[in-house]
């Protein structure tokens, strides 16, 4: 396990690497460079999924409260990831439960474009992120959803049996120059991107907290044998208040197409 010890000079170096896909980051370098360098220098498209969970694998209480699971160092890590990508994606449930700003507040860096998957046009347009003066907001809605007026760009995507196709989401964002994407929540949204074989890196941050009940962070259709489980190459980092697993879903020899064969993602849309 490697300890992340961030300082201003190192973080400035990482921000300067943002979008520099011509740079290579070796695994033997400083732990912070090893963790964040692949995000900053990734080619496009690049999808990072981030899950913050308790020791017992929960991401919220049964009522949907998920605001205080990650410790302060876990939150700083999440904000660093936001600063290194072009766009952050959350599902409509996350906005309704947490009313997030999805900004970079505890670290220096640019705020990502905020993308909300609101297939059925459930948001009212009065949510905080629409008028907080922050980064632009994009709403992704089904082609047949109710038309409402929002202070944001609305992109219509054809609806499929399980909602909006994650691959179509990546494509439309790429057309707008948003090639590096952080999928932050909720559990259903993250699971659909993983099931579609679209996630390059998966970060699972574990906080020393036991909730006891509530939704889990990643819930895909069941498998019969452990031989069918995905075992990505992973590095473990000590963030301070939280422990992070950095999983490379594109590691050599890893067949991520198995995810795409899972037709249904059976998870509770708690966030």
C-alpha cells in the first residue's frame, strides 16, 4: 500500500499534465503521480468511475443519505479527480438526494462540466446547481421525455429498454470536446457504465464506517462461479482517512467485454 502525500508543487505539476496524452507516467514514480497521472494524461475517450463506500460496501443509508461516507481525504481525492477531467456525470437520483454542486472546492483546479442523466425529465430546474454560478450544466434526457425549460443545455438521446445508452452518452460528450469523464454516481449510473464495458479506471474509496444496510456501490447481475468474476489489476493507496483501490479495467489480458454481455443492471436507483 502506497501513501498519498500531496503538496502544492506536486499538485501544480499534475494540473500542468492535464490533457497531455503525450506524457507517460511510470508505476515506480511518486505515488500521487502514479495515481493521478494516468487520469491527467489519458487519451480520449477516457472514463473514470469513482465509488465512495463504507467497510460493509454501502454507499448510502436506506433513505438515500450519502453525504458523509467519505472522510476528508476521500473528499479531497474526489475533488482532485474532478479537476483532472472534462466532465462529471451523475444520475438524477444523486441530484435529488444530495443536491450536489459537483465542483472543485477543496483543491485548486478547474471545475468540470456537470452532466446529469435525467432520462425522464424529473428535475424541476430549481435545483441548486442550475443557479450557483458554477460550471455549465448539461442535461441528458430521452428523446421522448417531457419538454421543460431549463437554464442548461439539454441533449436528447434515444431511449432504450434500460434507459439511455452509456455509449451514446460518451459519444455526445466527446462531440462537445468532453473526452475525459468522471462517472461519480449513483450506483445505478456507475453500474451501467461498467456493464457497458466503458470504464477504463475504477476507483473504490473505502471509509472506516459501518452502515449496516442500504444500497451497495456496484451491483451487477449475479454470476454462478467466481471464475466468472472480473479481477482487474489494482493498486492500493492510503489516502489518510480512506483507503483507495485503483482498478485498471483495461489492464492487459482483462476481458472487459464480459461486462457488456450483461444485459440488465439490477440495482436500486438510490442516487
